[in-house]
C-alpha cells in the first residue's frame, strides 16, 4: 500500500506565509510606533508558528471583538476523489458522509477502534465524488518509528481492493487564512465582493452555517467556508498558493484599518476556549488517546450514532451503555492552572487540559471568583480560562437528560480549586480559586444570521 503521509521533518516546517508574517511584524512596528522585535515562535504540529506578533497575546485575543486574522496554513487539506470515495469515508468517519450535499461542511472526528480520538476535522463535499478533509497540523505525517500515522493513511487502510478512490494531499496548492469577528463580513465583501458569502443555491440569501462556496478572483480559484473556527461570526478562506502572500497582505492591512489584528497561537487558543458555553476542544488537549469523546460538548454534532457502523462505534456504544457521565467543562480561574488537578470540597473531581489568561472575561464574572488578587478584580482586571475533564457530571439533569446550566435566570457556577500534585498524588502548595461556568465566557455567534453583521 502506498504511503500518503509525509516523513517526519528533520526541522520544524514553515508555512507559506512565514515571510509575509515578517512583513506584518514590520508593519505593526510602523503603525503602532513600537520597536521591531523578532516573532516569538513555537513548534506546533511540526511547524514553526508565531505565538504572537509585536502585539501581546492579550491584545490579539481581544481582536476577535472586531476582526481577527489567523494564519492556519499549518493545517492540511486532503482530497478524496472517485466513485467509491463517499463509501470509504462513510465507513471510517462517524459523520453521515453519504447524505452530505454538495457545498455542505461537516465537523467530525477520526477515531481509533477503541473509540479514542486521533483527530478532529472538517469535511467538505465538493462534488458527488470529490471531498476535501481539513485536518490538524502534524496529522499529515506518517512515521512508524515515532508511532505516527497520517489521517490519510489511517483512512486509506480501510479501503477494500479494486475500489475507485484517489487520495491526494493538496495542502501545497492552498493556504488557509481564517477571518473571524463581526467585521469579517465587511472585510471579505470589500476585498472579494458580496457574492462570495451568498447562498450558492439561493444567491439572494446569505450562505448558511456549515456550508462553503467556490469562487474565482483575478484568475484564481478559491474556497470559502463558514464553520465557526472560533465559534464567532466568520469565514475560513482557502487561497491559491500562487497569490497567498499578496492576499494575506491585503487581508492583514484591511484588518488593521478596521481595528483588528493578525492573531498567533496564543490568542487563537484563548479564542477557541472563550467561545460559547463550553469552548471548543483542541485535539491533543481535550481530545486524546485516553478519553473517548462521549459527553464532550460537540459529540452529537460530530458523531451520528444512528449509523450502522464506523470505526470506533462499538467502543463508543460500550462507553455510553456503561453509564459513564464524565464531562468536559469550561472554567474561569484567578490564574493559569496548566498541569493542575481540579478539587471540590476536598475531593479530586478532574484534571485541567487547557488554561490561558483571557482579556474577554467580564468584570462581573471575574469578581465572582472571590479572588484576593488585585490583578483579577476591577475594571481592568484579567482572569484565566480553561477546559478540563471531570470524572462525573457536576450539573443537574433536566427531564430531557440535558445539563441544567441556568436556574432562576442565573447561570450555574460551581466553585472549585486547582492544585498541583506530586508523583504520589499529594497536594503541593497553595490552591488557585475558580469556578466551573455554565454560561462560558462570550456568546457563540457563529451560527447566528449574517444579517446581524452585514451592515456594520
């Protein structure tokens, strides 16, 4: 069987936009009258990525209130074509692939036979026999010595002989640039025209959530999807590599003119945690080889348990039938709690999977912590936010089996403490205060009607 994934790189890779990111860093220096400094970078998915630019992580995390631009070129696009492509993908993935419409996107997971998560991804149906999978950074690598298999190779191994499926990594043809926030409509339509964000079947209406369009601009072919990368209003633009640097310059310049910013890894992490009641799980943090996704917030969106079969279904069903009531929750804390465990009333109830400082927590929500830290309270305070897995559901259940997140018109908030522990499990040092939040940090706007932002 042919190998589709790349070999593990000797040194971290660089995105197509790396050189133009240096241009952006210089542009920030001139616009904000700040001394030029090299970008702070980190290895993410075997790519050297900007953590933040000349602006701070907190400044960038707040940009999504207007418009935030993300270089997402480290994510890969894998194309599956052929008369049997839908059958193969439907056999492996837990989403209902066979019944997807052309122009539709779906969020789904790639599972092991044990029901744990290899990757989460977006699948787009371009034609009856043409699908594009948008996968996470590093999941395009196959290396036996490092026990790594690319998503494409994992899926392809389930293909029966003599079937018509062609699998191709097309990441070197497209550059993914995400444009998020309430002014994203204004930015995109100014640069590319109104038609690119209209419903492909009803051009008089706006495109629906979880759909995508294709359009030509100055002789090049683009894709644009609306899947809520940060759970806010916005789009994901797939730019032909030949014009990607020029288009990034146009997009970044327009964003700055609108009061927005290009956002690095740090701000991106904050934006996905702070969105909606539950935040957005990150593969490798909330999704991993240790937990099934049962009871994760996006389980029903990603997985169709009514399907006859898919990879990992038996394990998921067994987990569900066991009565497992673990929960992934969002919390607000007086400081970063990475690597800590979660305690309530002296009992360990879970573990932290993500934590970062946030400029988007309201004063009322910060003050509810009851922190004695001056840096947390008051108009200009800052708190941390994060996600974690709990052993059991901390919320009451209504008659429909759903978590009760609001009671007497007030969001449920469950006070907890975060501790470090030693190798024997003994508590170390002082605790950090916080609470599990039933109403998250900021509302999820991604699914809302575009009429709310098209005249901004």
